[in-house]
């Protein structure tokens, strides 16, 4: 039997690239429990559903583990909130450094909330070994573009032509920006993943844009929730990515799949819905976020069948139970190539989200890989390569980061 200690040590200590996360709250907002309740780190629910989430296995497990992070016994989420608030007041930087221990770099989707409550991407650089890189959410980019054209509208055709050019220009600028490494689509939260590979005609799209303009204002903003427009945004992004890749610039498009809040139509959040689009844009790299949960096998199948597809293992840590987490890993490993598996926390707002996700992922990865070695499926050396690839090297390659692992010990 192989010596498993080096494998265990590598899994628990190898630096990681967190390839998809969101910005942390600033110090003032980090203690705003009304808008950013700490218990939301284990659930996408809100309101009464979030109150019920306190009784779930992921929630109860988090209380126990966060007690270890704080070095203080906590019995419930009220205790956690109290200790969290105290930690933010006394030394927020220390809490962040401890929570991001082992993180080499962060790739941040910074369009999650208004900038006034979160820190800018570059602010996070002091807590990681390498500078933060950005992920641009394409629907948010489209909404900001619509705001630009809203005051210049004349008719459906002219406003559409104006919007189309400005959006394509914005995509081009993002592709040329070396600080931006990827794009992300939230279309699953808007109109679903059943994206038509082919766009509607300009007359139809112009009419859709007018309806969006009529439903919003320059003060309140405009929400892109029309299927024809949403599909077009994704199509244009993939076309731009494919074209730029021919020039040697590769930036993937990440799709939110599966796990989410009550905005999600669960049936249309199945990554299998993306199959026609994936086939149509075979030269564009596509990442299926959140392990596609609960459709992990479907996501794994797509990753095995299409060489341009990658599977992210994030968000289910810490939002599902321990057993479900190991099941997600096992289902991901059934047929998906291990060089196409990526790790991310999906962390947002609170530092504890990152700490919990990384801790639980390392625990689950150790459980699964050690078991496979003991069962004789592969050697300890092969398992060590898989672990290092998933934690670091696969993302390093996909996003052309050219980083060398360096580990910073936690405080």
C-alpha cells in the first residue's frame, strides 16, 4: 500500500487558485446583518427560507467549524454573528488573512452588488500572493450599455444598432484588458440555459430592447430579462471569444449552472440545456459553475464529451452536506477528465465563506482521493497530481495566469 501521508499533506497544504469568487464587503458593511446576514454563507435562500436554512446540515456543520476559526465556542448563528461582528471591529484584516490562508490568487466576478458596499478588486491584492484578476459579467455589461443608449433612443432600429455597436466594443475592450481573464453569464438566473445557438433578427431584437427600455429608467436602471436579448448577449460573447482565440488570446465564458436562489428555474438551470450552444461554439472555452448541482452527472458528461468544456467544483462547499459534497466529487470523477476540473469557493461578502469552502473542499478531496488509492483505482502519486491540478494547475493553464505555486501560512 502506498504511503498516504504525502497525499494527505499535499491536499491540505497545496496553494490554490480560487478561479471564481466575489468581492468582500468593506468594514462598515461586513457587520450589516440586515442586508448581509452571516448565515447566508451556507445558503442562497433569503427571507423566511433563510430562517429555515438555519436547521440544515450545512448550516449546523458550519457553526461547529466556524467555532474553530474564531477560537470560541458558538452554539448558534446568533453567537456566530456576534463573534463575527467583534472580529470585524477589532481586526478585519486579520480575519481576512486567516480566511484566505493558502489562496494564491483570486479571480473575482465584481458585478454582484453595488460598489458602495464592497471593496474593489485591487484591494484584495494585499491578502493573496499574486494580484487579483477580474471576471466580467456580460449581462451586467449589457445593462450598463443600455443605460448609455437610453437617452438617445429614436426608434427600435436605431437604438438597437447603437446598443449593438457599443456592446461589441465593450466586449472587445474587455478581451484586450490583461487584468480581465474571463467572462461570466448569469443567464440561468434570467431566462434559462436553453440558449438558442442562433440569434433572432434585428427587428425582433430591437423590439425586445425597446421593451427593456420601457420597463426601466435611467435612475433605477434596466434589467435584461428578455430571452432574445439574453441569448444574443451570450452568442456575441462566444463569437468574440472565438475570434480572439485565433489571435492567441484565450478567455473562457463561465456559466452559472444549477445551485441558486428562487430566481432559478431549476429545470432550465440544468447544464445539459447548453449542449447545442457548446457544440456550435466549439472553439470557445466554457466553464460550468457550481458543479451543475444537482445535475453534476450531466455536467460531467458534457465535460467528457466536449474538449472546450470545464467543470467547476465550487459553491456546493459549504452549501450542501458532507455526504453530498463527496458525492459531487465522485460523480465529477466518474468520466470527466481530471485536467478539466477546477476549484473555486464561489465566496462572497464575508471572509468566512472562503474559509469554510476551502476547508470543506480539502476535507472532501482527501476523503475521496485516499479512498480511490486504497481501492486500487490509482496510485498515491497519481492522486497527488490530480489534487495539485484541481487546486492550482488547471486554472493556471485555462486562464493563462503563468503563476508558480507559493504558499503563505495562515496566522
